[in-house]
C-alpha cells in the first residue's frame, strides 16, 4: 500500500467485472491490467512496486504496459496538492478505470476533480456520543415585569396566591431545596492529550500522568504559536535514538530547543496573498511530465506519443514472427557452441 494520499484511485462509471475484461488487449497488457484492476484503493502504483509483484515482467516491460493502458483509456496519472501553507506537498495518484474511456471523458472527469480539490472537503456533522443526553428545547423566556426585572432566572420562584405582594417568601427548607447545578469538570487540554498519545505511537516516549502535566505548559506554548498537533507530534518523534533512557528529559529538551517562532496574526498581515485554487495536474504516463489534460491526449506528452506510435508500428502483427525470431536465435546459439 502507498502512503496516505498516494496510490490507486478508482474512476466512476465502470461496468461490473467479467472474465472477458481486457480481452482485446495484448497478453502482457491484459496480464498487467488484470492485476491492477484487483488492487485495493490506495495501493502503490509505481513501476518499481508493480514489477516486484509481477514476476513475469521487469520494470521496463511494466512501464511499457502502463503506457499502452493509458493509450487504451484505462488509466491516467495526476498530481495534486494537499495541505496548506508551508505544509503543502504534492501527491501522485493513478486513476484507474476497468472501462476504457476516451480523452474527452478523462478531461471532463479530471476537471471535476480539480473543482472538488478547490472547494475542499465538506464539514462533517458532528454526532454527540451515545452517553450525552439529547437536549430538550427550552421555552422562550417571557418579558420580565417591572418587579421581576432584577430577579435571577436560573431558579424561578413561584408566588403563593394567599400571600401579600410585599411579604417576603419563606426561607427554603434545606432538606427539600434542589441542589445547585455543578459545573462539569474540564477535560484534559489538547497539549496534554498530544503528549499522552506519544507513548502509544512509540513506546520509547511513554510518559506518566505527572510527566504529561509537567510538559503540558511547553506543549501548549507550541500550539499557541499556530502549529498543529500533527506538527508537534512529528517534531517530537523525528529522529529518535534506538534507546531512550529518559523520555521526559528528551521531550523537555526538544520542546525547548525546537520552539517554533511566533507569527503575527493573519488579519494583521498587510496585503496577504489570496489563497490559490488547488489544481489537479495530469502527468505523462511514460516520462512523468506534468501538463493539462487537454495537452496530454492518451495520457502521453508529444515526444512519448510519437515514440509509442513508432514502437507500435514496428511491432510484428503475427505472434508467429516472434516465435520464428526465438527459433533463429536458438539456432545461432547452438552454432556458436559447436564452433
């Protein structure tokens, strides 16, 4: 499997799999296409990784087969940016379709992917945990009268009809009076939880509760300077030695030495550049040159498409010719052995 964000992505509008899939392709391309079609989502699609799994063909043969599958309309290679700001990086994906599509279909589909990347993921609705009771809608508060404008609305007091308006209400019975609601206890902070999870990700950084409390202030300072929890975790776990004798001492030193700089607020920065739209760039299946989908018909750039056409024209039409060449080479080897 590839790293998250990379690898195979299935394109839509595919027909169900049948034993006759890829029947019109040559033997090598049909073999590689059948293997790729059964790979799961996110599987590694580089030529080197595929050649390790396909024992019949080497890297050059697999590369040529992928180029032929791109021309046949079964795959396209793209690169798209993920992340934001300084943490943005380019990832490489291979869109695969069991059903062959033409260049117009692929151009339209990749344009849709570009619009999806520019819009960003939709916010997911947060569902409360099952142990949290559902909140009942509270009735709208009534307008307070002239005598009730300064009274507390947390625990309203009911007026007795037989009591005079100016009489003071009797003191509440301590045995029957309702208890005042207690404020819920605050949970652990984000910095505390980030430190506590370090030991679960890497046993060399296992911390006790007292250690997390001692380092919480320094970790909170990191988060206050605008870094994410993933950035904090990566900075603390990168390049660990083989054995850590004192995890709390190592983390305290890293939290002090690697403290990120404090950046100004985004709203105070003058003339901040507008965020650029995320685009999906298709790349040549053979050489990896990036470009727009309409500039790479069949998934190939112009030089690679010319080379592929020349190679296809020179390929023997009948498989018997390849067998004759092998027989001729075998005879030549036998003659060299007898000399």
